[in-house]
């Protein structure tokens, strides 16, 4: 199996967080180990690409891709299409 690039990992995390999920669900859906996930997730959160959504009814906050994150995800998708020759 081919390893994913950093941009692919970032895109996977941003995609999984589009609707707002807990960190655990994003981690599993993005198919990452905790060490890699934590490193990338912190970068995305620090740069305003993912935001924390507090839910008083649930002790586990959800995280959602921000508008800035959705813009980056779109650009990464376009780059991937160009590289793969789809555009």
C-alpha cells in the first residue's frame, strides 16, 4: 500500500470533519494512528482550519472544518485532479 502524502492526510482530516465529529471519529475515519493524527490535527486547529464546537449536552466536543479549511480542501482536490490528469 502506498503511503499518503502530507496534503492527502490533511485533506482526509478536513473532509472527515466537514459535518462536525469528535476527534476519535475523525481519527478513525481518516485512518491515522494517534501520534500522526495529533500532530496534524493540532496544526489544522492552530491555523484556523478546524474549529471546536462545544456541546453542553455532550462532554466530548465536536470539531468541524471551517470556511478556511473548506477552501483549502477544495484547492487540494483541484491539485489532485490536475496531477491525476482529470482536468
